[in-house]
């Protein structure tokens, strides 16, 4: 069948050109009708909404119409007319129909509605065709665009940091090895250890857990940079908040102190939430209706209110005085758990919270030490339903203090010479933070499980597709 240029459904639903001949292509969501007329709900992923195709059965080959089932892909020419039903202003009166691809009604997994999110995770290759995941993925796209726009408009430089690295930015050790060695015939040193000198890079390498350290190098020349890329953690964490492969946004700024860092983090995340409210309205309304009826209210609240700022010590005092029974007991010096963070946000302050000045023992080696000798200029942004969404700090620019901390934690100096060099040559005060992209999408969409806000989740014992 000869076709004209396709118009996306999003544009057709907003069109006022009644009587115009149009072409639309997409996947069938539903088909209903009788022997005289058929109604097809067609979706092409450009919007949460489907457009109704009206088929005058007498004018079409019945064998073609039989192939039009839920999941089939079709190509339709027709006339854009005012809709006779409620729910949308326009529909298409079909003149020609071509079936691109059939979907067998007995085997297509999405024939029926009401599938659980757990079931849809098992068919991640098809779940983008559902309303839920179409909405989530469009929000994810909009947030990625907004991140680049925010930093570009403020003069930041987008820096690509390595995915394969010889350093462990977090000092956590839970990293994926990268090797070209034959695992069935590993070369050994005289002491019996694996001889990485014979590996591709001549040393032991891993997938990165963070682009931060390399980002700092860029900030020491370009003043303000940001990274936005995949990161990897080999932790055996089967929770609704952890992935083995996820994306991080990590700005690093020369001449920013901890207050500047907090100001940027708050402004940045408010910008993103506001962008979502303004540009993802239909998808957010769907998610608000189907999954979290407080979603839009919560997003609006974040954009309209200042974040509460207090120290870690003040937060611990509040938690201890609360009388609340926590699964993990509270004491000064512990790494706060999600239950503690959410209690502060949801029960005490009822707004996002920024905690600062954490004990140095529970934070990374590169954080600037306070004069008390016990705490560092760290900051975590805590959100309702999520807990920590941003983690950052003012970085230690003093060479001697940084070296002493590296030695104290037994981090090999030979692996960190390049990082120490930035403190030897033109050191500058600087700060930065990391925003977990999927945690942002969790908050913006109201979804409960992080595996439902990334197209193909990578978790322990799961690396499908």
C-alpha cells in the first residue's frame, strides 16, 4: 500500500486539521466492535494516549482484519475527524490498512491487561509496550535531556570519564573485574597470585563505580564539569533500591565550598522536578492515578519549598530523642540507614533534608576534614520515599592531609599518584556530588522498585538480553 509521510500520534491528538488525510503507524493496544464497524486503539510510543482508528468493516478485507490483534503492528491511512466518543478530540476514519507484523493472540504475553510488575520484569524485552513502562521511559528520557540542558545552560563542560579504571573511587572493593586473560589458564606470579602484567592493560582493572576522581581532574582545568554515565557495583544486594549497573550524574566544581555545593544540589534537583512537571504532564498523571496518588503533590511540594539543612550530629540527636524503634539502632558514628533518613524527611521535617558534617570514618578518603578532627564536609540530600538521593562533599585539597588519609586507609599510593598530583600542582578548593539517575527516576515516577525505572535491569543472578 502506498503511504504518505507518517505523523506521530502525539501530534495527531493535538491537531486541529479536521478533514486532513493522515498516515499513522503503531502497535495495537485493543480492538473491539461488531460486524459493521471496528475500533482500534493504536499507540506508537510518542505519548501515553492511543488514538482511535475507526474501520468500516465492509470496505476492508476480512482476512486482513483478522490479523489485527493486540500487539500487532499496523500502518493506516485515513481521514482525521472529530471523535464521536469521549476521551479525545479526534480519531481516524481509516481508508487503507496494512499489517506490518502479527501478534498471535494465544502466545503474545501482553494480550490481557493487569499484569504484575514482577511478571513484566520477566519479559523486559516487551514491557516498554505497556502504558506503565512507556510512561517511565519517556520520563527517563526527559530527565536525561533536562540534566544536559541544566548544566549546559550554566556553562558546565560535559566530561566523559573512563568506564574501565584501575582505581576504586569509593574504596568499597565491590567491583567487576575487567580482563582479557584466559580464565581457564590464568598466568601466575612466583608467589601464586594472578599475574596481571600479562593482561590487556598490564594491570588489574575494573568497571568504574564512579567518574568522580577523573571528574576532579577536569574541574582543575575547566572549573565546572559534569559526568553522566554508567557505573557498576558488584554488591550482592537484592533490594528494591540497588542495581549492579546504573547511571550517575557527577558535577565537580572548582572554587565551590560545601555551601556552594548544597546550593547547586538543591537548585539542580528542583529544576529537574519542575521540568518533569512541565514536560511530562500526561505520563505523570497516569502514574499518579495508577501507582502513587500523592506523586504530583509530592513533586510540586519539592519545587516550592526550601530543603532543611542540619548536621549529622543534630540528626542523630533528633533520632535518639524520637523514641522511635528502628531496625538498626542509632548511635553517633553509624552510617545512617534508609529508615533513619526517611524518618527525618517524612516524620520530622516533612520536606527534603540535607545532612552535613558526617564522621570521617564512614565517609570516603577524599572528603575535606573539618577542624574538629572527627568530621568531614560531606553532604547527603535525603528525599521522601527514597532516602539518600544525592551524596557529595567538599573535596580535600590539602596534599598532606589527603596523603595521610590515603595512608591511613592503606590505599596504594602508586595507584593514586595522578590524583595526588592535582594537590601538588595548582590545588584549588573544590566540591562535587553524585546523583543516582535511577533513584531520581524512582522519585519522579513514584515507582517502588528501581528495577522498574531502567530498561534492562542488571541485578544478582539476572543479566537477561
